[in-house]
């Protein structure tokens, strides 16, 4: 296309281009927004397209550009890099393909390809370049990259980014020995905010939690959201005098301040687990699991507090893979029931049993409910566990009652979680299980936690009414922990179980004795039976009997036992 005359003086080369009548090419290139140019062997412009003028030198004409170099239009560093590329092409004859370049004057991004310009004999006599403005594509890629590493709700780092930073922080311990800590932050009862105020309000709270964590943590710390209502904080560069507990306590106190203009309606607390290490060989995933386990210890301690990993028992399964382990336990035969007997206090006669779930974990041995029920409630497995317990308890009750001399009034109690109670369809599920096993619904007692009455009392009351209409008895479990005294007469409750924390102090603490006496008298006035939970001494038994408590259970009578042991207790 261009012959050897391009070796001549600049004016002659320009004349050659015009003599070749490249008007057709010029018109073609003018119809596109592509940036196109030809340069001679000294990187002086021979030709520029309309797209080049529009993007680089608006207001000039192509004739005014010809003969100039990039140094006349761009900053020195950019022009020097372009000149180096073109001189390399002149020497090697090799093109530069799709190089991403940024116009440092405007910030616009271009994808540029530069080719050798040869004469008729194949000699490289200049360069030919074409570039397209790809700013939109670059910004889109940046946005995708940002989204890949950031949480869309809070703008914090996400799990991927956090684990990468944690891995890098552990590697840094080899070069600069110090300590680091992982704080696992889980909001308490966050589902109730979504249920009561909607998910938009929940997202607003999550965003505010993220902002507060950034303020409560140190400026050098990494704050991330793992998902749901779970956050993590990475503290690095810790010295011997640094107290991570102070940071954790500051987070706990800082998060409980009321949120937004809803004031008291949106008070959020958090449970925080802490793990500290100075070992560069520590596994990032393991550190997060240990912090998670410590967080569940904070949950069990009453929430709105923090716990360090050294407070967690060795078999605490607060691990990130607990979800899959629970699924495997439900699919297999790892879950099983034991039975806590219930006795009438006056006659010391057996009234029935309470079904309690256990998990025969393949590695950790037998786990108690405190080791996994809170996790199941937080992560969606509680309904499946509840269905298993209800079905297995009713099956066992039907098997016992098929025996000729089995006591007619013998009752099976089954615990129902707050999440099960607030979810739709509980009454229908209970009715189906009772029908399938052919048991008398009056012999089934569903124990609900007092905390189930915190949110959406109307829905809970509707569910309790439906269950009561089936003939099932309802027990309010752990009564006295703080919520439902004034609501008691509005609920379809047959039995009230006084929390073991009151029973344990009924003789030592006069105030606890007065509470038990008042609750018992009030319950009897409403026609409600009273059960004392956690009876462990004869003094506690005598006091509860004197206070007219109807029945009780605890280690003084019997520990949870197998179905075969219940047969022996009944005398079968």
C-alpha cells in the first residue's frame, strides 16, 4: 500500500500519501471512532484519523498534527513509553498487540495495537497504530473485580478477600514475628428484625453494623462480612501488650447502641468469638472455625458478650462444615433420643418423659444439644432436627403404649424451637405425625421456649391455638427468663416449667423463692400446672413441694435414659 518513497524527507512522504490518493481510506477511517495513525521511523505523525483528533486533540486539524510527535500532545512519561514501543517495532518488526493504555490527561483507557509499516520491499519504514476507547469495558471489569471481593450490602471485604488477607497476614509472621487475631461477630436474633421490619430494614442494619465495625476496629484491621449476619475482623501486628479482649468488648458495647430513627425498636446485640495466634503455619480456615466455635460459646453464655477460643470445650463443633455434618447426621442414624423422666412431687410417681436429642458424632462422640442446636437454629437445620425428634418420640410413645400394662396417663414431652413455632405449618405437621403413629394427642406435650414469645405474639398465639385444638398439651419451658409473665393468660398454655436457674437457688436466694412461690400461685389461679426443672437436691425438692409445685424433673430423680431404661423404670 505504501512504497519505499516513505524513506524520503517528511514533506515528500506526505506528498506520497496524497499522491496515492488515500482519500478513500481517510473517509473510511473517518466513519469510525477508532484512533488510527501512521508514523515515520522517527515516530512523527504522517496521518491521523478523525477519531484520533476527537480523542486526542479536539479543535486541531489532521494537517496541524502531521509532523509532530506524541511529546507534543501527551505527558512525557506516556510519550516516552509509546516512543519506546515504536522503536522496538522498528528494530524487530514485531507488533505490539492489544496493549491497554491510559490517557493520563483524561483518564480514558484505550486498547492499542501497533504494527510495522513496510515499504514495497518489506523494509520497516514506520509504524501503524489503531486503538479503541475501552473505558467502559475497563470500568465494568473493575466493577466486577470489586464485586468479586466486596460484599454488596455493606461494601466490606467479602469472605474471599478476607481469607486472602488472612493468608497474607500469616505469611508475614515469618518475616515479622508478632500476633494476629480473628474476631467472629454474629448478630443475636437478627432474623427477628427481618421478620418484624422487612429485609430492607435488615439490610440497613447490616450496613450500619459494617460502618460501626470499621469505627470500632483499629484503622489497620480488616473488617469483612462472611454472609448473613456474620462478620469477621482481622487484627494484625499485635504485641505482647495488646489486649484483643478490649477490642472485642468495644465491639460488643458499640453494636448494642440503638440503630437509626427506630430507636428502641432496633437494638442489636452481637456474640463475638476470638482466636489469637503467632504461628505462621496456622491454617486460615482453622482459625476462622476456632473463632466461630468461640462465638458459639458466647451464644451459650447468654449472647451480647465475647469469648476466647480457649473457653471452648474440645468437642465443641462450632465449625464451618457443621452444616454438612448435620445433613449427614439426619440422613444417617447419628441422631438419637434419650428420655428425662418427669415425676409428681407429692406422690413421687412417674408422669412421663421428656425427649432429648443427642448426636453420636463419628469423630467427637456423643454431643449434647448445647453443642449443635444453636447452630442449627441459626443456619436452617432446626426444622429437620425438630421433625426427626417429633417423629421418633411419637413412634416410641406408640411402641410403649402398645404394651398391655402401660400407664394410660403417661405423657411424652417434645421440645419445639422458637423458629419452628414461628414458621408456618407446625400444627399441620404435628397432626400428621400424631395420626400416622396412632397416639392420643392428649398424651403429647409440646414444650416451647419462653423466648419464642418475644416477636410476633399474634402468630405464636394462633399456632398455639391450633395445637391446642388438636388436643396437644402446651408447656412453656424455662419460664422466668424474662418475657412472658404479662402475656401468660392470653396464651393456650397447660404447663409452665420454672427455669432451673431459679430452682437451683430456691433455698439460697430469698428473692428466687418468692418468684417461684408467686409464679406457682399465679399459674394455679389460671389452671396451669407447674413443673420445677433441674431438681438436684432433696432440699430443693422439699421447698418446691412446700410451695405447691405440681411436678418436677432433674438428676435427683433420674438422668436422661434410653428407651429400654424407661421400660425398667415403669416396671415393664
